[in-house]
C-alpha cells in the first residue's frame, strides 16, 4: 500500500527474493486505486516489480498489490522478501520522500507500504 497526504503520480517498487530458496512466486497488481498498475516477476534474477501511475495524482491508502511466495520449509517466510528500490513521484515527476513499512503481513503474502512525506 502507498500512503501519502500529498498526491502521488507514480510509484515503482522492486522487491528481491532468493531464487535458491523460493520455489514459486506470483504477483497481482491492485487495479482499483491507480490509472495503470503492473507487476512482474523475474524468477531468474529474484525480483518482483510494481509500477503504478495516477495521471491526476491520488492520495490516501493506495494498494500496489499482493505477492505470494512458496518456499522450502527450512527458510523463514519473513526473511524471504526484501525491498530493493522504491521511487515515488508527484504528478510532475518530482520525487516524493518515502520510507519502508509493511502491512497485511500473512504467511506467503506481503504488501509493500510506502509513506510519502
């Protein structure tokens, strides 16, 4: 989820997982909060990408989507997914200050949570 009091025009998140320990990955982009929102998985590189756009800017709680991981039993589910990069901008492309956080944490489901200042 992206959260900001100021309108956000775009958000891009790259999450990393270890392809040696994760056996399957799926992502689903949340479509209702954005004009365009995509997610993709690169199982070889161990990355999940979310790219979201809101032409007029959106504010409040804006979900990016969900990720489901399957892993071997020897690894901790919380250690499997790590934030790699985060970019958020206003509607003019000016970067918005952000920090990492997580919501909706469940076994094999992780939701990025971005807070814009």
